[in-house]
C-alpha cells in the first residue's frame, strides 16, 4: 500500500484551515449555525401552516411568534416559581453564616496543620468585597444580558430569512451541482433538513429521562416540589456544564433552607453530580447522538472539540453539525469512510455483532 504524501498533506492542510476558520469566525458562525438549526427544527411547522393557506412570510412569522411566546411562557413560569419559593426563606443568609462557622470550627478543631481561621474576619472581608465590586458586577451583568438579547434577536432574524428563502437557497445549491448529480444533491439536502428534527426528538427524550431521574432523587431525599426542581434541572441541562451546575445548585440551596441536617443537601448535590456524569458521558452521546445516527465515540469527540472551539455554544451545536457532516460525506465516494466512521454502523463493522449472532 502506497502513501501519497502530497494528497495526505493537502488533507491535513484543509482540515487545519477549516478548524482555524471555524475558530476565528466564531462570532458570526455561532449565530448562523444556531439560525440554521432553528430553521431545520421549525420547518415542519412552517410548512404545515403554508399547506393551510398562509403565505410563506406569514407562516414564518406565525411560527416564530408562537415559539417565542411558548419559550417566554415557560421562562416566566419557572422564574416566578423560583422567586416565590426563595422569598419564603428570610433566614437563608443566617443559615449560610451558621454553616460557614460550623465548617470553620470543624477545621480549627480537627485539622492541626491549618492555622486557626477567624470566620468573622472572612465574612466581613467578603461583605466589603461585594459592596466595593457591586457596580462592576452590575455592569458586567448588564453587558452580558445585552449581548445575549442581541444574539437572540440576530438568530431570530436569520431564522426568519432562512425559512422564507429556503426554496431559493435549495435551488441554488442544486443548480450548482452537475446535471447528473442534481437529484442526488436534492436528496442530500432533504436529509440534512431532517437533522434538526432528529436532534429535537433526541433532546426531548433526554430531558424526559433526566427530569424523571432528578425528580425521583429529590423525592427520595424528601424535597418538596421535586418534579418542579427535577424538570427545571433537566431543561437547564441543554446548556452543558453551566446549565447542569445551575440546575443542581437550586435544589441544593432549597434543601439547605428547608432541612436542619446538612447531610440532605450534601446527598442531593452528590446525586445530581452522579446524574450529570452519566448524562454527559452516556445519555447525551447515546440518546441524542443515536437519534442523529452518530456513534457514541463521535458524539463525545464532537462535544469536546465544540467546547474547545466555541465554548458552551459549541457543545450544543457541534453534535447536529457532526450529523450534517456525516450526511454530506455519505454522498461522496471518497468521503464515505468518514461517514462510516461517524455512524452507528461502526459497531457492526468490527465483527462484534456478527460474532454474537453466530452464537
């Protein structure tokens, strides 16, 4: 077997250039990718409204307004519930101070290698720091909120444009292909469009499983409003690591406020950490990736690469992007090995399944 060094060099150079382009174009590409995925997900609703007699522009507007309204409704429901629950506990600050003093006393009495800690000095220094940096915190919060809202607005506008121009964009892509390959190109674009729907189904299944598992854990520990906290954490798990951490922190704080024993919030924290470990390393690659017809290894690698290149947004978007890459590679003879490497059929190709069937 001969190795063509020039061809190999070109392949590695193209991959390196593509990764550099993805990294450097992050601000624009993240917004466009989110809009593209959103248009794939919303396409069936928009298409159904068009079949009912609405024009394409009106159907796209109605679809976006409905989805935005539902999202805001869910956000309002959860946020008001959390605020009402937290406002019931006026002694939360006192309980945190008591917990901190207990930890400090334990360290002072049991750990001889550590010098004695003065809890009062630490609390006073913390309060002073919060008062001094309060303005900076508010400024940073305002700036990040403004950036988030502008990003959401841009994604909404791009999604609307992709929905109303979808036929024209598809015709351009098909026309760019050679005449014998135009039918194959149209079929490939149809498969790519279905990736968003498969991703939505996979995420819905994962949220249902996570919400049920979280709720059962909270019921075992005797936490009130277990299903509310459980499914809130499951919804936040859409945002890797950040969402799962916040989703676990809320019930832990609630357990800390409502139980005299500190073992209950500690148990809740460890249980949620264990569930998050399973979700990140098994559930998300297996369920969401499997629904996208991607094997678990490719799904995990896509999450890692996405997190490195685009941060949290990359961990959300690179999984469906990998599925789109698999579909595209499957339609080119030279790239079919890449499609096989990413797909679920990789397990069957190593002979394990055949060996089991023979037995």
